[in-house]
């Protein structure tokens, strides 16, 4: 097992424990949008995956069979996340389909990128972009999981026309 794999697995474990202890228990008490909007905002920054194509951010020899799918898969996930933001914020009827589309594409993108990184042994060539799979990908994986939980358990509250509650206002401020 290489160091990058250890970093990815351990970071995912830490983010997963944090989510289980601090966020998942609160989901039943708050409006799901209070969790969804920050998740979409985080994923809106996935355009940073284009770093795999930026000279200087990676070292010469990085496999293009890894770099292009990883970079453009992340860009697509970012576009879908940003498109879903206003739909969720305004409780549009398209919010749930957009969330499913984003969450499935984003999760598959990460799974494919992890697999390609191992197949093409990219760790020695990542350079400054090493932090993406070592830190960023684990956070993204856990937030995709959280979003799947919300979509399955709280679908109606995403587009429901409920009035903001003190719990929602408090959770949005946290």
C-alpha cells in the first residue's frame, strides 16, 4: 500500500467519524437544506480538479489517462453542484433530480479517479496536487454519503414549503 492510499483512507475515516458524531445525528432535527447548501458550495469548488492539467501543479509524467478524466469529471461535478444550489435554496421542483444527478456523477467521478490513480500509479507525479486525493477527495466522499442519506431520508423536506425554524436558523449558523 502506498502513502497516498494510506492518506486517502485515513482522511476518509477521520471525516467519516466527524460526520457520524457531529452531523448525522442532527439531520433529523434540522431542515435538510441547512446541510445541503454547504455541501453543494464545497463541491462547487471541484473545478480545482483542473489542477491535474496545470503545468507546475503536477510533475512531468502524470498519466493523461488519469488526469483528463479526473479533471473534467471534477469540473462537471462542480457545474452540477453550482446548478443545484439555487434550485435547493428556492425549493424548486428540480432540486431533487439535480441533487441526484450531481451526487451520482460526483460519486462515480471520485470512484473512477481513485481507481485510475491506482491503475496508473500517479502518486509520484502529483506534485502540488497531492493534497487533492489525500485530503479533498475524502471530504468529498463523506459529503456525498451525507447527501445520499439526506436524499433517501428527507426528500420531501428538500422541496417542502416549510417555514424556517429556530433549529434551522441555528444549524445554518453552525
